[in-house]
C-alpha cells in the first residue's frame, strides 16, 4: 500500500512526489510517456538545446525560482536586443526596437532540464515510465489505480495531468461527481492546441542585421516569432507559435513556415539546419481529442480543484488547477506545493505514531 501514487511525471507530478518523499511518504509516479517532463520537452543539440514545449520563465515566479536555485539549473536571459518585425497583408515593417518580447529567463539546457534534474533526485524506481493509468477506483479505505501492467493500491492519488485529459483517458469508479466531472471535461489544456515551430540555423544571422528575431505576423501560419538561441547566440534558433482554433485545422507545411521566415528575416532564413514542427494536438498524453475547442479559461484555478474527491483521497495538481500563474511552469509547481501539503498533512499523524 502506497501513501501516494502520482499520475504524470510532468513538472507538477515530479514536484508533488519530491515534496511527499522528502516528508517520508512512500510514493510512486506513473508516467505514460517514455520520458519525464510532459510539456517540458527539449531537444539536445551539439551545443545546448531547443525547446519543443515550454521556453520561458518570468521574474517573480517564486516556485520556479526556488526550484532553479535548489537544483542549480543553468539559466540565461532571453535575447531582446535589436528591432522587431511587424507583418500584415499590406507590408513587412521593421519596428524601432523590440516591443514584442518581454524580459524573461531561459533554461540553458532546455526547460526539460528542470524536470530531469528533479526526477534524478528521486529515489530509484520511484518513476515508472511507459505506464499509463487507465482507471481509478475507490474501495472502503483506499484507491486502486489500474494500468495495463499492474494495479497500484494507494491512500492518496494525485492527477498531475491536464484535467480534460484525465477525464478522457481515465475511468473513475464511482464516476467523478458533478460539477467536478463537467469542470474537468471543459477545462482547456494550456497550449494543447498549438503547433510550435523551431528553426535551427548555423548562426543567428538576424542579429547581424540588427534584428531581435522577434516578429508579430498576420500573414502566414505563425502569429508570433521569437529568438530561441542559447547564450551568445549558440545554438542559433528561431521559434514560432501557430494557433489552431478550429477542429481539423491542418498543421502548416514546413515550406509554409520557411516562406514566412524568409519574408520576415530575409533570404538567410531559407536554409535551416533543422526544422521541428510539434503539433501538441496530436500528443495523446497532453491533449484529448477536440482540445482546440475548449475555451473556458475561467475554469483555471477553480476552487473545486483544491477539494479532494473520493473520500478526500483524489487530488488535482496540473498547471490548469493553479489560481496563480495557471498555464505556466510556475502554476504547475504551485499546484504541486498545495497538493503535497494536503497529502502530507493527512499522512503525517499516522507516521508519528509509535
Ligand atoms: C508549446 C508550449 C509552450 C509553452 N511555453 C511555456 C513557457 O514559455 N513558459 C511557461 O511557464 N509555460 C509554458 N508552457 C506551459 C508549461 O509547459 C506547462 O505549464 C507545464 O509544463 C505543465 O506541467 P504539468 O505537470 O502540469 O503538466 P504536463 O507537463 O502536461 O504533465 C502531465 C504528465 O502526465 C503524463 N500523462 C498523461 N496521461 C497519463 C496517464 N494516463 N498515465 C500516466 N501519465 C500520464 C504526461 O505524459 C505528462 O508527462 C508551454 C507549453 C507548451 C506545450
């Protein structure tokens, strides 16, 4: 019998487990993918890394700052210097300065580094990769989580995955009570309906032209574009977001995104050394089918997320459940701190008995 079973080894689930284990709780984390990090997904390059998921953190995000400090994660500032570009059907206009980017921090080895370092400090065998939870059922005095491989009995279970995905992919017995079930089904997956484009180049040629690598575009598939280079421009990369608002809207072709980059940054943009298009809609361990149609962002941080279900044993801890900075890495960590405190408070009296 586990004290705690965490479903999902994204940053929220990992931090929940980390805090629970530090308090002495017998904890296991199930992770459907063959890697940790969830929406923190980085691709290592020869020198440095690029991010296919989250990229930035911002000043004042205290949960992120605390974890960076604890784990000694190398970080650097987002490149801001130079002019931005504005692009609409009438014109491609070079702006005076860069009003598009705001100051932010970057993870030098990629954002997944934060998750990997956290995973590495958990006791061996805590994380079971490639094992997806398919069902949770309540018994008289504990919960049972089912996977294709095993059944796990636990006093507490934390759903550390987007609520709409949990409602879609996990069968609950008894079913989630209303209005909690409806809330979960209607909660948008943050960035679950976006294509992220990363174009890697041999050098940050746009900087040589005095450009920041930042653009706002109403022509072509990407709406906003930013510099994603490492410290001192190595590795050199640009990234852009393609919003997908309609059901079945196709992802752009590589040719369409390169054409747009040429229009914005000139002919040097024609030959990226690598081009990555990540369609987060097709990541079945992030977004349920139809994620692009979920719009009820007011569900983020709803008070019901902080009320455990199933006799006080079933908890929620993804970024979507955070009242502060929901959607951000910081929100995912804040949720983890909240839920870990609840579970630890419940389990600690038993532990202190002789
Ligand atoms: C393209 C993109 C750009 C972003 N940019 C930023 C940014 O710049 N700054 C920022 O702060 N945030 C950004 N975000 C958001 C940030 O990535 C998230 O807030 C954060 O990573 C969420 O962490 P989480 O642990 O709550 O959820 P997730 O990372 O989604 O973790 C959930 C985990 O559960 C696993 N899982 C799913 N189903 C099951 C199952 N049935 N059984 C077991 N495991 C399961 C998943 O594989 C995953 O590992 C971005 C996200 C994306 C996609």
